[in-house]
C-alpha cells in the first residue's frame, strides 16, 4: 500500500511539473488566459438566443402559468491562447496570433445528460503581422462594427443588448487592417480600421459550405475611425455589403444591399464609467441588426438601435451598473416581409458587483419588453441571476 501511495504521489508531482512547461514550436511566447464563469438564474419567460447566460429577449409565446424556472450555467467559460513572436534586433516586422473558444457550441446529443456536456465553439482564430503603426490581421476576428461592450457578469459571450437593443457586429473570417494615423507621443491617438470579410445570409444555399446567398454577393466591407484619449474614446464606422438572393445555378440575380453606420463613445475616470453605441441601417441581420432578423426577398428591412450604460465602482470593490438599450425595426418593412415580425425591443439591466482578489460576484436583474406581430403584441420577461467569475 505504501509503495502504491508513493508511486501515485510521484506521478502526480511529475504531471504537475510538466503541466507548468509549455514549449512553443519556435521562438515565440504563449500566453494562456481566460476565465471560468458560473451563473445561477431564475426566469419567468423563455428567452432567445436561449436561457441562462445567453438570454437576450423574451420569446413568444407568453408563459402564463408555472412561469418561474431556473438553472445553473457555465457556458461563458472561455479559453484564449495568445502567441507573440520574438522580434529580433533589426527585424522590421513582428508576428503573433490568437486562438479563442468558449462552450456555446451546443450540447453532446440530446440525452438526459446532454445539459452537462456543452460543446466548445471557435470564437477567434487569426494571425497578426505588425510593422510600426500598421497591423495586418488575417483570420476570424471581430468586425469594426463590434464596438463598446456592456459590463455584465452573466452576459459575456452574449452581451447585454446583443442583436436586440442596439448592439451589433459579429466575427467573420477576412482581412483586417489597423493603421495608426499619428505618432505614439500624441495625446489623442487616431486609428483607422479597414476590413474586408466573408459575406453571410440565411440562405438560399448552405450556410456552412460557402454556398449561401451572402457568399455570392460582394464581401462585407467596413471602415472605422477611432479617436482614443487617456480617459475617453469615440469611434464612427460604416458598413456595406451586397447579397445575391438567387439560388446557386439560377441565372436571374436578386440583389439585396446592406448598409449601416454606427457611432460609439466611452468615458471612464476613477471608478466612473459611461459608455454606449447607436446604429442605423438596413438589411444587416447577419451583423445582428434588425433584432436579428433576415428576409428572403429583395425588400429592405430598416432598423435603428442604441444603448448606454453607467456604472461606478466604490473603493475598487463594489460596483453598481445600470443598462438601457432599445431597437426599432421599421414597421411597414417588417410586416411586408415577415408574418410575425419583431418590431421593437427595450432591455433593462441592473447589476451589483463585488470584486474579491481573483473572483468577482454579481447580482443582476434583466427585464425585456418585446413588441411583435402585425398587431403590435407585447411580451415581457425577467431574469434574476447570481454569477461568479474567476479570471486567469
């Protein structure tokens, strides 16, 4: 028995020692970071994009009896690998890359045990080539329209207001360029972002085999200007794309143009934070616009939305945050293309957060009010959550 215990202890120590040594294939360094996320929640409605940590808006039909239900959720948990190339003396370019995943990739099967087996999901996968104030990024990255992100303990991978209350943008494979327009010594940094990336739409054709209508138009294109001060930042971004709604091997062409503009700002000093975004556009459901709706005709679907959040942290430990976001889809457009459209949504969130050394705790109340249908019906839903986050 003593020999077995000794052998087990030696094996445990050996595994622990090896686990601390990560040797890259070249001269670069590897940084492993991320967080473990936990949320317990109660809801009185079913939500989209799902319940728990990815609840965004109350989803019809209305729950009228046995309304409150709850659960435990860990799918926000995230793992990020950051690769930094070693820049040699006299070398003009530096190289790096990022690989990131979380656990919102669905579940393993649909059995009794499936809820405890969430699947990994690729978030980011890109390489960087950097020369002075110029950065070239190739791979899957956040589009320039993905701007400021609301603070939340429960809504991280699916941020507050995402796809339903003025928060738009997504990640696509493509070519991204970030160009600093002034020197590092400048008080206000000015940066231009230009991106050319994959098209996307909900058919016709396959959404996962490069045969969807979005791939047969022009690539999505965005241009963004950032103005960054010590305690504040402002940006403005424009978007254009063109989808071909005709199926593959059909000669007729049915085009649908997507356009959008967005501005955002953030101000932070001491423990105070004020931030928000506002956008307006048409036919950008693939960027989570129009309360995440896409049409299968060449008729336009116009929408406008925005959000803001204010917060204050007391003594670097206790934070109070309030969020409000709203999005409206043009009613005439919506009823012309959908039988049961989402036409307006208001979202509210209040959070009390407490920071420990490596762990944060957050208590949140989320309230959703959705107007839908041709006769403007309304459904409201609430979520109360208690979350914990451990960063590493």
